[in-house]
C-alpha cells in the first residue's frame, strides 16, 4: 500500500479524502440519531437507516441555508386562477 501511495500520490489522496468524508458523515449520523437501529425486520432496518440518512441530509441543507443566508425557492404551480375558478363554481 505504501508503494502504491508513493507512485500514485494524487490518486491515493483523492480516494482517501472521499473515504474520510464518508467516515465523518457516518459518525455525524450516529451522533445525531443514535448508533443502533430499533427495527427487528431486515426490510424495516433498511428503511430506518434510509430515514436517518434523509433526516441528516435535511438538517445539513437547513444548516447551510441559515449559515449562508440562502433563501429557499420552492418550485410550485401557481393555482390562484384555479382556486378562483373552483370557488366561483362552488358559490353557484
């Protein structure tokens, strides 16, 4: 491994940096949501783990929004004209 590191230092460091980011993320998820899964069923365990990952990602996004002053811009369809049309039908 050391020989590979000496011959391909840049490639090794890129790969190692990815691993260190993954390890840090796993540790953060465990700190925030606990190290154990409560579900007994294997399918439920996968779902519980995925829910923890989604919840962690949401906390990171929200933190970055506040930290960097990012205003959320949600994509939604303007239904105000539809509401007016439906409202006029209901009053008849």
